[in-house]
C-alpha cells in the first residue's frame, strides 16, 4: 500500500525551460511567507512530478518521475494527464509495463472543478457516509486497478486479445492535490468516426455482426463491443462497474476508444479505458435514461445504493471456470480479496452494514480507521492528530458528527486536525500584515486557475495580484461567466482584437479565395489529428481543394457566415419592441412586459424558420436562378431555410460529390452544437452522434426512402408531422396552464352579458361578461356560459389570465347558491380542470 508518510513533494523545477506564468505566480506566493502551503487544483504542462508508487502486478514499491505533457480532461471521477516517464526506480525488480521514455495516462482521482468535486462528494457521502474512497483510501484505489487487471485478462478470453481493455501499472499518492491516483496505458485513439448513413433505420436490421458493406459499421461494432463488455462484467460479478459501459447512460461512449494503429477495420482496436465511476447512483437521483432501469433492477436485488460493489461469489465462480487463464494473476486475486474487505469495512455504508455498526466492535474500529485515513489523505488531518484521533474514543464520534454539517463540518475538522492551519488562522487574526499577505496568497491561487482557464492575459492577471479591489469586482461580477466573456469584458485590448479578428475573418473569407482554402485545409488537418478523418481522406480533400464544387461551397459558406447575426438582431429588436409596446400602450406592469418581450425573443430564436435562415435560403434560391442550376442546389435550397441546421445545407448537398468532406463538416458542426450541453454534451457522448444522425443522416435517409418507397414514406411523414403538431400544441397549452393558473371569482355579481355573434352563425359563439368590481369584460366560450344567467345574478366564476396577462378569460360559471350550472343540452359542458 502507498504510505502517506513516504510521499515525496513533487519537483516542479525545469532547469532547461523558462518558468511558466503559473510557476512565476507560485514564486510570488512563496514571497508571501505564509505558514500554509500553496493550494493546487491541477498540474501544468511541463511540471515534473515525483511519486512513490506501488505496482499493480507485482505490488512492488518504488519511485517514478514523470513530466506532464498536457491535460487531457476530467470529470467527476478525476483528472487525466498525458505524461512521459523520465525515471523509475523499483527496489525488488521491475514493474511490468513501466519503461522510461514511454507515454502514459496518469489519472488523479480528484475532479479539476470545485463544483464537480462538491457534487460528487455530496452524493458519495449520502451513499456511504464517508469520504470518496478512490481519492482518499489506499484500499479503494487498489481495488479499482486490481479489478481492471482481472477484466483485462477476461477480455482476452471474450474478445481474443487483452488490448480490448486498457492496461494499468501502478498507484500513487499526489501530495499536492491530496489525492490517490493511478498510472495507466496511454491509448492513441478516437471515440468514433461519424459515418454517412442513408439507411438509418436499417442499422439493426440484421442478426449477429453487421454485413461488411454496412453504412455505419463503427457505430454498430462499438455498441456491440460495449454490450458484450457489460455482459462480461456481470458474469465476473462486477455488475456495478458495468454502468460505465451501459449504452443508454448516454455518456458512456467516451469510455471506449478505437486505437488509431488498428487500421481501417471497424471492429479492430476497440478498447475500454475507464473503470472508475464518478457518481454514486442513488434511488432518488437517476442521472440518465439507463439509470432508471439500473435503480429498479438494483432495488429488486436489495441494492439501494450502486457504485462499485462487486459479487465475490460470482467472481470465484468465474475464476474457477477459467483457472488456467488466471493462474499468473493469483497474487492480484489474493490482494483484491484483502483490499476489497478493507475497502468495504472502511465506510459506515448504512444501507449495507445496517445494525452491524451497533453490534460489531471490529467493524466500528475499521470504519473509524478508514474515515481517519481518508481525512488524512484529503489533507484535513496531519500525522500527529491522526494518530491521536485513532487512540481516543470520544473525540472521533464528535468530529464525525460535525462532518455531516455541510462546509462547516469540514472546516472544523481541518482546523482541529492541522497544526499548520491553526497557526495560519491565528496569525491572520493577530497580525494585520500577515492577513494582508494571506489575502494576496489566496488571490494568487485563484489567478492561477483563471490563467489556466483563459480568463485573462499574463499582464492583467499579474496586476490583479496587487489590486484587491479590482480583483474582487471582477470575481463577483464576471467570475461566474464563461472565460472568454470574462476576458472580453475586462480586457479592452482583447475585446478590440476579438472584434477585429472576427470582422477580418468574415471579410477575408468573403473576398480572398486563398484564405478560404487555407481555412478548410486547417480544419481538415485538425480533423485528421482528432481521428475524424483518415490520412487518406485528408490527403484526398487537400488534393481536391480547387474542385469547382468545393470552391462553390466555400463561397456559399462565406455568405452564410454573414447571416449568422441576423436572427439575433431581429430577436433583440422584436423582443424590445414587444415589451415596450405592451408597457406603453396596454399598460402592463414592467415585469409582465419584460416577460412578454422575452417570450417573443425566445419564440424567434426557437422557431424552425428564422430571419437568418430566410436570408440564407433566399441567397441559395438566388444562386439557383442566376446559375440556372437546380441539380447542385436541390438539397441545399430547402435545408437552408431551416434555423440552425441550415448550415448543413451544403454538406448534405456535397454527400454525393465528396462524402468524406461532407461527413467531416457535419461532424464538426454536431460536436460544436452539443458541447454547450452540461454533462451529456461531452465530446464523444451519445448526444453528439444523435445530433449528427438527426440532422445529417436522417435527411439522407428520407431522401432515399422517398425514392424507393414514396407512398410509405409520405404516409409516415404525415403521421409524424401530425403527432409533432399535437405534441407542440399540448406543450403550449400545458405551458399556458402552468404559467396562468386558475382564479376563482366567488359571489360576484353579473353586471352585463353581451352575446357575440359570428358572421353567418345562428347562435352566439361567445359571451362578453361584465362583473361588478372587475375591470374590463371577460370573454366566455359559448359552451362555458349558461344563457339562463342574466345581469343581476350572483355567480361563482372560474377564469384565467389571458396569454399576455392583459385581461381574463372565462372557463366556467356556476350559480353561487347551487351546484355547477349545466350548459344548454345542445352544447357539451367543459371538463373541469
């Protein structure tokens, strides 16, 4: 196991390179001469980190030095870095797989985002009543990597090769980030390639593996791979780990990569890379469509909480059935049994342990030791206080109960458990100079994070170190904004440069053909690096850059760029005009007028055909007329009139001419569109592919369907549009009823009743009713008003505010002294709400 006391402070000196901005700020933090250390949230490219490590198989202790090449990404489970191994020293022999000079993936099991960490830890605490085990408990991190070793071997039996699961080599503790971590195999791969498919509904119209000429072979093979992996995990007794590969979680797809070195085969090279769940699954908090089924299945099996619990009996059955294949992994199996037992008994886990905590003294002692170990690894306790807490009997229950109080509990534990923190706080309270330096140190830590996220240039952030008032104004007013917005609003030079670059880009895109070609080639090269295009496809597009059709597409794209702001401008003008008109002319109060204007703006922005798309469509029609060319525009013309997806008009038109370029451009559009969606919009998630299929492959499928089966597709389209219209109508009515609740007018006297006759009608279609003490007339539909009620009668009426809130609309009237008055026999009475 990794021993906290033996960890080495990471060496952040890189003698041959000039110090980065973050390192310069860290040096300024050191000049503050604070008692407490610098609080780090992530590592920077170029950092050299030295760790004490424990190999996975064999479990040998050693040390390694790695250099961070880049930050790969992070989620709820932790943060991942691509590193290069510079040194490795193991006392009792080498650790298989660790070689100097190779690249690896280092995963530190602490989320890079503060909000993600709080949310993850909150759910985990509700589930297990303790700190997140993989980050804070050595047994928790060991269980994960040992399971990965066993799954890798099992995958070799199921898929024919161990490379179907990413290899893992060692675990470590990062003293800077206060987190355990693991070092894994680095996979050069991509999530998936968007594929042109004009038979979308035939994607699963086969048995077994898809045929060789299938339109979406990579998509299908990936789903089959993940489904088979889920089955394998259940067979091994790791059913809760299988959640990482359940297809309909909609965010599991990035956990399976296709190795770039595997070649063009859609089946080869698929690799599972992540077996670390981030969020505990609670019965009242499903976070994806698949979670609903997983919760119900877990409850049926008596599992209230699901995260990483395994079934030892099923694992033993699986190992017995494949004893020869796992013979060399017996040390890992033995350690897994031991580590899993320690891990499970280190948390209260009330839903599983239950009353055993009251009756089993050894369980209480192991839970106490696990909680203290977790607090120690999270930096809440120093070594001396942890030892004292283990010896005592009264203080731990008190601190543990306090830990249940959000924020305050953790602060109390840190304050009691760390001599450094108490000394720091004492000096802040007794020395004004020290307090001033401590405030500057806290600013420096925040500014390092701002610099990492791109919230400012080096010069401005450096100035903010010594300008606390300006810093706090920016933090309060702009700190919650997206980084580019923050920088745009606080750096005039950046704002001017951004506007100048945007305007210059559009101008050059319109006027300079060579600039358009350079832009397309740069996009193609980026797509090749990301794996969206093969080398052959990228070379083919580069060779065809002078093709007249591609040149025509680039010219049209330039004009399309000019139509981007039209919808936003019209939306703002219409919203402001509507709100002003209702406020000035109709006398609505300010809040309702603003709400009405906002509703109009949202309606314009969300409409299927917008002012910008109309301008775009008219331009395409102009090209058709001017060039007397229908064949090259017959798809682009109607699609151009559609809001948002109109930008796919020419990629759709280009499919027959250059399918690779069309697929690539549509794929880039889908990625950019979905990445604004939290959680489910991450790169490679199912939402990304769904958007691509919906707006690119589905139109191609419709085109093919209308050619091959016109009657069937026409009928299906009519039914789909009818269902969509009913659904939209239902949503509008529901929104109206939700935002305009029923009002009851009790014992109100009718002042006047005026029938309203439509031209050619024999009976009134509605009634305008004037009530005493109510301003304005209230319209009632004919079937909601009893003609026997006349002026002078006292009634109870049910009304709603009209759509814009300028008046009332009647829904039902009843006599004040009787049950609801029946409507005339010839008219159906309305259903009560």
